C-alpha cells in the first residue's frame, strides 16, 4: 500500500451511470481508499458529488490529474480512455478500463476475477474490464469448462437499455409514457447514439446493439465472441452471438446453448456444479416457477442462472438462462473486483 | 360450394382477440361466405358484433350450433375444441382448430399452407392450426430445407403478451403505467393464467410461456419442437427452443440458429432464396439499419426475416431474426389461409 490507510483512487467518468455505481460499490465493499479523485469531461467538471458524507468536486480529467494516483477506474467512453489511460500509466497509476478501447490489445489482460484473475500478473499498466454481456456469460461458462470441457456456445441476448447510458433509460420511460398516452414521440438515441436511424424501443425489441461490421455481425456480437475466447484463453472455442435490445431498464438476460466435451453429463450434474460456483446464484426450480428475471436482479452482485436443461438431441448439449445486473457485475462491480484482486495479489505498488 | 354464394362459416370464440382477427381477415381476404355464425361460451353469448355493416348476435356454442356449417374456425381454448370439434365434424363441418387440442393427433393434419398444404387431402374433419411461434419459423425453414437441406434448429423466442390473450395486453399496460407512476400493482395473469405464481412483465423478461413439463422444458417450447417436426415431416430434425415473454403487445420475434446440409451456401445465397419465398418479406440491410422489429410487423400478413449471417465457425450454420404478427400469421391469418386452401383444393363439400 502506498499509504497506510489505503490507495489513491481516481474515477474517470464519475458523473455517468457506471461511474455512480463504481462509487457506490467502492463504499459498499469497503475498498481501502486514502484519497478519492473524481474526474470527468470538461462539460461535467465542477459538479459536486457527495461520497460518504463528504462533498467532492469533480475535476476535468487531464494528464496531470493522475499524478500520485494508484488505481484509476476509467468509464468515460473509448476516446477518453485512449487519450488518458496511457497518461495515467506514465504517471504510475494502474488503469482499470471499462471501455472497449484496449480489450483486444495483446498486452492488456481482459479480466473477470472468477475466471482469469491470474492474468493480472501480466499487466503493463492497463487492465480491461470486459463488455457487460460477456462478463455474466463467462462467469457461468468457466466452471462448466473446468469440469466438463467446452466446445461450442450460441447465445441470444435480451439486453437492458442502461447499457446505452442513463439517457437511454430516460428515452425508454418517455417513449413508454407517450405510447400509453397515445402521443407522438421521436426516437433519438437507440439503437446507437451516433447512428443514422433511431427506432422505438418501448414495447419493441431491436436486433441491433452497436454498429454493424462488414460480416453482418454487430460490434456487440463480435465483442461477445472475441472477448469470450480471450478471457477463457480458448481461441478455438466456437462462439456465436445475436444481441437484442429490450424495453428493460436494468438487467441483461441471455439464452445460452452450449456443448461440453463429455456426453454423460446430466442437467442435475450441471445444476449441482453451478450452485457451488463463484459469483453464481442458481435459481432453477420449474416446479416453483423459479428462474432468473431481470426485474429481480437489479442491485444484486451475483450472476443468476436457471432454466438448465439438456438438449433433446445432442448428448453434450445444454440450454440455460443467465441474468445479471449489467451496471454491477457487468461493469462497476467487476471493475472494483479487479482492483480488489490487484491488492490481494500485491500488484499495486 | 354448398351454396352458390359461398360457404356457411362458423367462428367459435368470436369475441376473443384471435376471433376478432379471424372476422377481419375473412372480410379483408374476401372469403366467400353465404352465412356467418358467431359462437362463444355461455358467458359471452348475447354480445352483438358488427360485421360488414350487419349486426350479428353471438350465440352459445352447442353441438347443434354446427348443423349446416361448412367450415368451423375454433379459437376458444382447448377444452371447447375437445368438446365441440367432434360434434361439428359429426354434423358435416370441417373444423380448423386454432388450439393445441388436436395438433399432435396422428390423424389430424397440422398445416401451414406455405409448407404442407398437400396434407389437407388427408384430413378426417379436423385440421389443426399450429402454435403462433411455430408458424413463422416453419415458413422460413421450409424454403431453406427445400434448397439446402436442414439438420438442426436452435431458437430463442421474444414473444408478445397478446399470445396470452387480450387480458395480458391490459395487464402489461396497467403494470407499465403503475411503474412509471411509482404505484404498486399485483401481477395476476402472466406468465400463465392458471399458474401458482404471477410475475411482473412490464420492463421485464419472463423465461416461461405455458406450464413446465417434467423434462424442464415448457409446453410452449415442446410445441415448437414437436410441431416443427410434424409440419415439416422431419421426425429426425434436431430442434431446440427457449421461449421468453417480453413487454411487447403484438409481434413475436425469434433468434434462430440453423444448420443446413450443404457447406458452401453463403449469406447472400440465403438472402436471395428467402427474398423470393412465399409468405416472406426479407428485411435485411445492415448498412441502412434495416431488420425486422415487432413494432413494424403489426397488422401485416407476412413473416419478416433479417439479420441473416453465416456462423463464423460452422460452415453449414446460419443465424437469422424472424418476426411476425402473432395474431395474424401466427393465428387468424393462417386459419383463414387453411380455409382458402381447402376451397382451392376442392376439399369443402
């Protein structure tokens, strides 16, 4: 520890939806902090944030903001990370980056502590926090891989609008009220803020998250595919994804089909395995209509898994339903868990 | 034709959500009707329905209601069909049943005209209309099977509440308004009317449609699996389904992964094939953010297909996104199309 009472922590993007959750999570988990620096874009600088009874003024993030910082949690968009994360590292900070800027860089560990905490040893200053929809899936896949081997994953997502920021939640609420009142409205944010066309999300489902790539997949789908292979160190794993945005504020759900290497695994085996896996709460009892739902996961740390059943044709195939709070385990919590792991492994100077 | 101007048509369940759509569809498609008999449960009997400028009084459905009827369209729940469909057949009517009562009976054709119209020749009085989520999928699968062969299908659904009746739409709207107003509410209908537990559907996703079977699958999922095999005459086809209810009023969406028999088919081939297939409108242009969405399909007859792309690992694998109005092609329209096919094939006495 650089200071006896804890670390100098900087939060970049402190006024955003994820930034807010990071501050709450640091407090809730009693992360050892000696000094807290809150940073943002010039536009949000000057705002005051109350944290543990103290008023902290948010400062504009600049290279010199990171002097003396031990751990910098970035969550202010890819361009801010690309510009300032290297500056923070130059000044001795370890960066935990919640954007997609460095996730696929070969010298940047992409970490979900339940899966690949050991990769933190290989960091060069920047550690990337994976995409929200990837995190909850790999937390579930890893114990399965360990026990039974893993060959193939096909996922269809049911994603909440908060993944697109607080403004997307406002848009969902406003559109919903307009439709109930039979009033006109104009979509402005979803599916993608900068895109040419915007569509109604209220009472609808939009099969586009992020921009399209040339191969017909969206960036979000390719993130799930590539990040899963990297986090699990399985370049040969077959992964396919279809990502869909729903009129849900918080909580991503995923319908996952997977094939293991063994053919004699039962659904009961799978349930026993996952009921004991780190970071997972099993919610699987059809008789009592017990299964995970986004409305139930909000504000909770774990990944919830249910509807586990064996494929009826493929002896190595299983179906399951995976739900998590996309702002917590999908973002803020995983970032803070990475910071905790760094401390535990003695990797913070 | 039994009468020079058309047929004596009975609609059982005329006051329900699907019954209403059947009446509208019969008119819109100018089905030749000489006499229209509207039937319902005792509870709804006596209601007046305006049809083509005429007021028709809804009568209680009884065995003798079917005397003289040529075609009876049933959509009043499985128990009504089980009781009265055989009575209608005894009296010379052909029954087109929109419930699950007879779908898997070996002597009952289960028909989607675009797929297996020829099966109508084998009817013994009752013809079953498949489950809504099955219909839109097999309309899409059949041209693919014909051209490239079909081995495997894995579907995750995104289903509208109207599949659970008009009361479920009311529940969605009421819950949604309550949440926006921060007022309490009590779920009463979804996920399944008769079930022990009811859950919030507004701003949520419920991975249960219909009751659970012992194997962990829901009836809805088993319907999709078994009906698909029967309609396509492919008992060996590998089909798996996960069915999820969304806060959408009308319009079912499906994320479908499929494997064909050939390995050299391209996404462009698949798009060309489906752009020309009966009952399908291709909506697939990522560059223009063109893809199907439930909000766009309401009131339209076709099945909308988009997001077609090749799997990145499996040379015979494809992903696509299939959307249709579950009350029309998923129910009323398909029933009326069956009636039209019966007339065209000379199968109505």
